[in-house]
C-alpha cells in the first residue's frame, strides 16, 4: 500500500483530503504545519507528499526546501496545493522542484489523477538503468515518453573525423554535446611524464563530453577518434533544456554519473595495484564488453598495441609480451594484428 503525507493547516481541507486518499486505498499521514510535516516525512518516508503553501511555522516552500536537503527524501514526488493561482506562485513552486500544483478548491478526481500520475512516474524512475549515456536515454524516454536520441539528433548534419583526429582537447570549454553516430572514440589524459591514460571509450549510440557540460567546467581530458567516426553535435542550450524538462531526470542523471565515477575509481585502483597479467586481462574484458555486446564469437579487438597498453596501464612492450603469453595459453589468437578472444570466461576469472 502506497503512503501519502498531507501537510495542511486547514483542519477541514486536511481531513477531507486524507479521507479521499484513504478511500482510494492509500495509507495517509497528516500534519497541521510544515515543521511537523518535515518530522513525519523523515520518520515515515512516504511515497508522495501533498503540501499546502500558506501555513504557519513553516510554509510549503520551506518544507520543499528542507525536503531537498535530506538525501533519503529528495526523490519523493511533491505536490503543492494552494488557494493562489497566480503564475508567479506556480513558477516559484516548480523552480523549487515541485512535481505538480493543485489550486483550491480541487475535486477528488483532480487530486487522485495528480497523485496516481506522480506515483506511477516515480515507480518508473526507481527502475535500474545502465550507468552510461544509454541509461540516460532509456530514463528520459520512460519519463517523458520521448526518445532523446531521436529528438536531439534528428535532422542534424554528421561531422566526420578521421582516425587520430582530435574532437576536443583538455582545457577547452564545452559548447556542445557529441553523439557518436558511427565509429569509436577514446578519451584520455596525459600525465607529467607524458604517459597517456585512457579514461573512456565510446562507440555508436553513446553521448560524449557530457560531464564537462553538466559541471559547467572545461574538459579535463582529450577526445580522439580511434577510427573514422561520424559525430552529431547538439548545442549546449539544447542539452541544458533536456535536463530541465524534469527534475527527476536531472537527479537520476547525476546518479548515473556518480556510478561512472565509481567505475573510473575502480579502473585507477586496478591500474595501480593489479599484476601485469590481470591488467591486460581486465583491458581485454572491458573492450569485449564495450564493443561486442552481442557476444559474436568471431569478434576481434581492432586496436593498436599502443592504445591497448594505455587502457591496461602498462608499457607497450609489456603488453605485447603478455598477449604472446595469452596466445600460447590458448586464451586468445592474433589475426592480422587483431586480438580474438578464445576463452573469455578464463580471462574474466583472471581479471576478477
């Protein structure tokens, strides 16, 4: 049974609202002011909050502000109710993060439609999505009913980059979001000793350069085409508009980025502490998972030894020796310089 918290200082409206919701099979908690409402929300963690704006002690805006500061309450759908219908009041509530707005007097049908709609959307948002740009695309499509890849990339001119051509450089300020239409891209950093560390791999269907756009800072890495690559450019403003379409999308997107950061931290720890064989095995697994999602047994890793070494975090000569060992052990085969994985399970066990 879904739980709803109603925060309303008017006794009659509070009781009537609670009765309507209880008759619709919701568990309802009530509070006569914002201060008690915050305490109840922290204790009960309801599935949705319905809150009046004009209240003593702490008004509805203050309640929403406090809710947004409590991590475990941030994703709870929030519906304002008020006697005011001025556009400025509606805008202020929405800018603070309200999900919906009901004007008194409202009918039981209006209340239930708003509640059911927000609960249904929030259930969708609790689904697990991949921790990558594709996960963002699935999320936005679920929430808005629109395919962001189609809406963002439709009708745009393709820009072709040759192999080894730089797409953007570390230190540059982002002006656009990139979408990989075809080809492969690597993102990398160069340390003080001139050694390259690959920080990201992208292929068809991936967004590129979104972290710098989201954080509003310059690029902290350089992006380069690994082969002839076709990219679509989405202006920064359109990317910002996408994030503003729904606050839950923004929150979930930040969560996806946090997962990506965790993965990169694990990658760095792996480079620092893993043995040479484990580093190379891990790099082969990463590339296979990234570029062979259909598990094609004939798939080969078509990448220069230099790039493979940079992904593994080892010297090129050490990589070549390790690949030779793997070949002797029948874990891989080398075909025209490309790597064919023969025993992925054993390589994965080695990487774990």
